[in-house]
C-alpha cells in the first residue's frame, strides 16, 4: 500500500481531478493493478471512494461487464457503484 502524495502506479497526485468530478484527497490503499483513493465528489459535495485500475486490454471488457452487473445491486454490505 502506498500512502504518499503521488501513486507510482498511475502518476496521480493529491488534488488531481478525475472525470471533472472527483478530487483526490488521499490514497487509502491498492494493489498491483489498482489504487484506491478517498475523494471529494464536487458535484454532490460528498466524500467517496474511487478505485483506479491498471488492467491489460483483455481484462477491461470483463471489468465493464462486472460493473454493469453490480451497478443495479442494492444491499447494505455492497458498495454502490456510481461511475
């Protein structure tokens, strides 16, 4: 886990703005293919968790399918997918 100002995996820094909406506040975890950040949703005015992936092309479509499946699930023990 990297808990510093810049993620070596993605080159993102504290304060970076993703998709014009999510301002990264701090890195909170990650692994070999992803980084997890605490971020501010500047449209909603709330704090959210953002997970950024570094995946080979062959896994990107699989992740998109999983995201579409999980997006509609609602349960207190399942994180809500926004974007």
